């Protein structure tokens, strides 16, 4: 049975023997957030402990090779921004595929004689939610694939699924075939939502990790905006065209193709390479992605950390979850992912036209307003990731966003209660809907995806992220499937229920969410293990 990992011991002073590892942290050693210089003891069965000086074994302590040395022959430096751009093509496909269906549904409801699929209201629900359900399972399956075969190969598989799903939905002859290929698309969407932020987080230097990972969320909402816009363009350029919905859906192949071909030019995650014993390959990747030629310090820190985690290398994922601190951080990540969807954000993103029509707004005006929501979402994520994230800590941003979301939901509900149907209520609801999206996309969404990429331990990162993404998409499925009947029964009062759920979420975040800014992924993991509890925000 797995036992809890001992923390990495503190290095002894010069000319003093290092103390024996007692299995408990030294309470007199302050947690400065700096990397722990000492190497792990008893790193794995059959492996000798590292020297007490904290350096790596003699045969792996050579500094990183400079440009021009044999190990780097034929290699060129890569711009980290270009690598992240390719990776986020998965997020762009994610956003496009989740947004495009809103414009296709009116055409899919047409009779088969008019080249529609004659979707009934129930089949509309199945077509919409089949992607969400597939995404839940895609998150779990991709986690194991990413841990076993690497992040790069996983992205290649996901790109192939995106292409197959997009072509299948655009050519679907029946509603049943549409549901099947939407489910396949969902596998790719869920896999991308689990893999892309982790991949970027593992590639990025600590000082810009937050900004780079936040580009994942920015690209998702950009994909949704592009979908809303191309839907509107196709509907107006080809009015009444029987194949309009097929044109809309086939465009989903474009970001998928960009991801597929771009993946061949990506590097693998250096952290994953070190975890698989491929030190030389990891050194080459770090050399390509960092400005400095000497990457030995970062590489040695990664290797020491992996040696430390290998003390329990023979255990399974479920054995790892018996370790109290690993179980706790995994459950917190799952809860964070689930609660982010219980804000009701996708009730707004999927059903905004329906909500606005219920306020008294005309159909055409409601469709235009949906594009407006997409614009607000993109601008909010850009503001949160570019302006706020570099300046503020993660935890306060999450809490501010959650408070703002709660207030906006309550105000939306109030508009339905105190103002009669008509333009005044419609535009006030639209205003508070955009306020909701500002706090949700600019604060909560930016931080929640970033934290999921940061908090899980390396050896279970892929699987734990998969579980969190599964929880996120199952919550999405619940909201997407239950919102229409609940809205029909309760009207605007439904937003008061969302507000109450989100009010309670504020207290969960206050008690359990850690601060992660300014520490490497290895420092975070060591801190969680050493203290057996989550650190409080400064």
C-alpha cells in the first residue's frame, strides 16, 4: 500500500552532517517559496540516495550544452509564443465546435425535403449535449494517454478526432449519425480541454506561466466568437440555402487541420520527458525553448523532483490517491472544475438567444446580441489574462470573479421579476448578461483553467486533470440539458438558483483554494506535500 511521500529534506550547513530523514517536515525551516536545493533521499527502490550536498549524481551534473555542441547539432531555438500558438489550435477547435451548433440548429430542424434533419425538440437536445457528454469522457481518456504516450502524441490523436468529427457532422445524413459524430467531436474537445493547458504549463518558464496558460481560455472564446460570426455570415450570404448548416459545420475542420500539421513542429513536454528517463531529450527541448544556452539548473531541478516522486513509482493512480495530500489536492481540483460550470456560464453561451427572446427581444436582435456576448467574452479574457493576471494573485482574482458572477446572476433574476416584458427588460437583462460574462470570462475562467494546470502532482497530472475535466463537462451537461425545462417552468427565477449556488461557492474558494503564483510546478508540489495542507494566500 502506498505511504505518504516524505518531503525533500533541507540541505545541511557546510561541514555539518545532514540530519536523518525522519519523514516529517522541519518546522523551523521557513517556506520561502524558493526551490529546495536538496535532492531527495531514497529516490526509488534500487537507487542510491543522492549526495547530501544536494547536487545530482556525478554522471548527470554536467551543465547544459551550449549552442554548437554535438548534442544540439541541427537544433534551432524555438519561440515559446509560437509553440503555444500551435498548441492552442486545440483550444480554437474546442471553442469553434462548441459555438457553431447554435447557428446550425435552425437549419437542422428543417424537414429532410429541405435538406434539414427534421430534428425534434428532444433531438435538438441530444445533438447539442452529445458533444458535451463526449467531452466528459474525452477528458478522462486523454489524461491516461497523455501520461503514457506524451502530450505531443495526444494532441496529434485529438487533431485527428477533430477532423473526423467535423467531417462526419457536416456530411451526416441522419440525426443519429449527427449525434455519433458530435460525440466523437466531444472526445476531442474534452481531450483538448485537459491536455492543452497542462502542456503549456509544463513548457512555460515560471515567470510567464500564468500568461501563457491563460491564452488557452482566450483562444477558446475566440473560437466561439468566430463560430458565431461565420454562422451569421453564412446565413446572410446564403439565405435559405439548403446546405447552409453543412457549410457551418465543415469550417470546424480548419482549426483541426492547423493543429494536426502544427503538432509535427511541436516539442514534447520536458517534464514528461524527464519523468520517462529521457534526460537528454528534455535538455534539448529546454535549450530550444529558453533564451539561455545553459539550462542545467532547471534540468537538474526537474530530475531531482522526478527522482523524489519515484519513491512510490510502482503504485497505481488509485494508490496515489490514498496519499492524503494528493487525494486532497485532486478533490479540490475536481470541485473547482465542477463549480466553474455551476456558474451557469454555458446556459448563457448556449441559450442566450432563447433567454433574450423570452425578455421580449426580437429574434434578429437576439441573434446579433449573441455575437455581442462573444465579443464581450473575448475582450474580458484578454483583459483578465493580459492586464490583470501579471499584476494580481490567482486567489483574489478568483474570489472577485465569483462575487461578481453571483451579483450579476441575482440582478438578471431581478429584471425578470420586477420589470414587465419589453425592450427595457430585454436590454437590462442583456447588460447584466454581459456583466456576468465579464466577471466569468475575465476572472473565473482565466484562473480556473490556469490553476488546474498548476496544482496536480507530476506523476498523476494527466489522470487528475482528466478527472477534473470529466467533472467540468458533466456539470456542463447537467446545465445544458436541464436549463431549457427549468427555464420553461421557473422563468427568470432560475437565475436566483444559480446565484445561490455561486454564493455558497465563494466560501468553498475561501477555505480551500491555494495561491499558486510565483512558484514553479515542482515548488508547489513540494509545498503541498511538506505541509500536508494547502497554503493560505498571503
